[in-house]
C-alpha cells in the first residue's frame, strides 16, 4: 500500500477533513437553504391560495355586478317600455280626442252646411216657385181670355152640381159674396143663386183672381179661382 | 438608436496567452521537463513530522495536506458567506443574492434530483450527496490552478534525477538533462487532493458507510436481510439457498463499491495529470496542446464530481427501499 | 539482461495487458449511453430518470475498467 500512497494517518486526516466540510456545509448552507426553500414553498402556496381567494372574490363581484347590471337593464327596459306605452296611449288618446274633435267639428260643419244648404235650397225653391208661379201667372193671365173664363166658371158650377166640389150644405148663411175675374152673366148669376142657398148675394169683380170664382159665405171661403189654385201649387212647391 | 456591437475582447486575451505560452513553453530559458509521476503524494519533508501518529506509524507532511488546507479554508469561507447571504434573505424576501443565490441555484437542482429518486428520504440523503459533490468538485477544479504540480521543493534523487539551474536566491529550476548521480527531483507544494488515494478512499469509505447507515435508519434491522437473506430458506430450500448466496454477493458488492468509488475518481484524475505531463514533456515546444488537455480536465473533473455524488445518492436511495421482502413478509 | 530487469519489463507488459479489459468497459459504456440517448430522443419526458439510470449503468460498466486499472497499478508499482 505504501507504493499507492495509502497511509492510515493520512486517511484519518482526510476523513476528519470531510467531516469538517460536511458539518460546516450542513449547518451553514443546507439547513438555512432547506428552511428557506420550505418557507418559500409555504409562501408560494400562501400566495397561490390568496390568489385563488382573490380570484374567487373577483368572480363573485363580477357575478354581482352582472346581476346588478342585468337588474338595471331590466329596470331601464321596463321604464322605457312603460314610457313608450304611455306615450303611445297618450298619443292614441290625443289622436282619438283630435279625431273626435275633428269629427265633431266636421259634423257641426256638415250640419251647418246642411242647414245652410237647406236654407239655400229652400230659398232657391221659393225663388224657383215664385219664378214658376210668376211664369204660370203670366202664362195663365195671357191664356185666360173671356171665353175660357166662362168655361172655368161653368166647370166650377158643374163641379158643384156633379158633387165634385162639396159646398152645397156648408154654403149656407145670411149673405154671400162671390168674386170673379169678369163680371158674371145673368145666367151665371142665376146658377150661383141656385147653388148657394142664401138670402142675398153680392157680386164683386177682381181681376187678380185670374179666373174662376171665390164664394165667401160668412166666415167660410170656397176658393175655385185660378189664383187660389196657383197659390196651392206654390205651397206644394215650397 | 445605434445598436452597439459587442466586442469580445476576452478571446484575444486567450489567444495572446496561448501564443506567449507557445513561445515560452519550449525555449532555452524554460525547457520542458518530463515530470516525475508518482501515484503516492510526494513528501515535502523527508522526515516524518509525527513519529507515531495515533499509534499507526509515522506521519509525513505530504503535498496534498497544503492543498487540503486550502480547500477546507475556501469551502468554509464560501459556506460562511453563503450562510450570511441566506440568513439575510431569510429575514427579507426569501430571494438570496450573490453567492447565496449561486449556492441556492445549484443546491436546489441537486435537491430536486434527490427528491426525484429518494422521495421522502431526500432530507436525510441530500446533505451527504451535496457535500460529496461540492467537495469533489472543488478538489478537482483546484488542481487545475497554475502552480499546482510545478512549484515545490527539490529533493536529492535516489536514482537518476534532473540537473538543476540556479535562478538566484533559493530558487532553482530543473533542466531536462538527466544525471545518474547527484540529480534532483521535484516535490511540488501543492498536489490536487483528488490525485491522492487517501482522499478518494476516505470519501469512498464515508460514502459506503453512510449508505449502510441510511439503509438501517430507513428500514431498521430489516436492512440486514439484504445481505443475509434467510427469508425463504425454509420454505423453498433450493431457491432459499440461492437467495442466501445472492445476499452474500451483495455484501461483496458493497465492499467492491469502496474500491470502485476510490479508484474511479483517482483513476480519472491521475490519468489527467499523467496526460498533461506526458503531452507537455513529449511535445516540448508545442505546449498549446496541454492547455487543451487542461480544458478537457475541467470537463472530466466536473463529470467525475457529478458521478461520485450521483452514485452515492442513488445507492443511498436504493438502500432506503426494501429488497422486495415486504410482500413476502405480509403473507 | 538480468532477471530483475526481465521482471521489471514483464511488469510493464502485464500492466499494459491488464488495461485491455478497459475495452470492454468502453463498449459497455457506449452501449448504455446509446440506449439512454435513444430513449431520451424517443421520449424526452424521461430525461431525468434515464440520466440517473444511465450514469448508474456507466458506473457499473466503468467498475470493470477500474478493476483493470487496479490490477495494472498493482503490477506497475509492485504493491504485492
């Protein structure tokens, strides 16, 4: 062993040296380092745990915020919808009112127009009737010559006779007034006296009745004149 | 924004040093000397400093002892500063700075490795693993410092030696010329401690002993059944006997671990210095090549430190695990 | 040449022959690294595990070379 340099004394020295190194490193380096690694590991675990808690809290907060936001959104939607509805209904009401107003106004206007029209129509008719009567008067006045006057008077009496004009019984009184357009002939006066049973008869001539006869007994009037008929026509035209 | 170009000036320094080494290496003033290579550490003083050290015989002052002292002082200083840095960071923010950070980075990697193979016994194994690795690493790297293996005391050679040339004062220099009588041999002041079988053998002994200690601490007396496997002896006599023999082989294998640990490290490191010395002596002028071999030595030293520590750790981790005996015991 | 010189010469020869055994260790180391690297290439996740086992296998292979080295030393330095 001497040639290989192995010497028990040196071996023991080396072993002692190693033990010194081991103890030094163990107490000065490994133990603090392992402690530090341990505490760092716990610190990291703590940090991770904290981060997890924080992230959970954040998730909760986010959820809460989302909830609040959704509620607010719903509220806003509701408000908007209500406002819209209200506005719509208000509009509808306003429109309805306006419509009603308009209808009323239109109806009133229409009624007024109707009244006016009626009035105008009435006026018009009156005028038309007046015109027509005037025309008729003129025509009748021109066409009623003496002969025709006598024919008319004859027809009147024949009408009384034939029962067409029912006056025989009612035309009874103290005095009668007979008006004619032309002075009556004696024959005609006789037939008047025959048909009207009164004590005395007065004859009057009035060309404005155009033709025929108007017999007035007391307060009763038997109008067989052309003017009377025209008046009746005018009344019906009106 | 002008991007400043990085100028790596260090490579020029290395090149200049290589050229200077090439010029100085083999000239007339500094001729290359084939060094004396011995397996044993050289004695600095020929007489023993203790006549009977602990009753074990004479104790010589060999040149690995100064290196051992230097290594110890260096490691203790580093440990002290690392301790201060770690303590400071422990009280502040758990982030060490400076040397504490370096130590923490290396040791955390080693610890994770240990935890990967040993699991819950990592705390028990880790200090031994890390100590052996750091110690061997320092021993291997210190050996590469210039001045190691080259400056020392001159002894009178017993056989043939080198002629010397005086450099003035007490300093002299070996010359390549060999003389039959009255020559000198060099005993360097510093010799790498890993090129000393005492160092490697002591580490191997400690490692193997601690493997057994950790085995006992992890498994109790059940650890002994690894070596004296009598579990199945009476149930199945033939295979039981075979198990017993295998167990005895385990015992031999444990003893061979000491040998292989010690000689692996020693062999690699010794081969390194032999290679450097022979290449330097043979090539003479072309002394750039030894520089390359020194670089290779750096690599080998790193690897061997890692292998020594790693093997210790793996063997310890294996010792903590049972030898497949638990299942049988439960039946 | 006297007997002592012959024995010295034979010591060197014997040491050299003993180191032939390192060849086997070299092959073994190469094979184990090959297997480990192949495994790492196929399955990079197993890197750490394979590295540990590879170093262990290299150490066992290397032990053979170390026995050779020891024998060579024994011869070379006249230990026994």
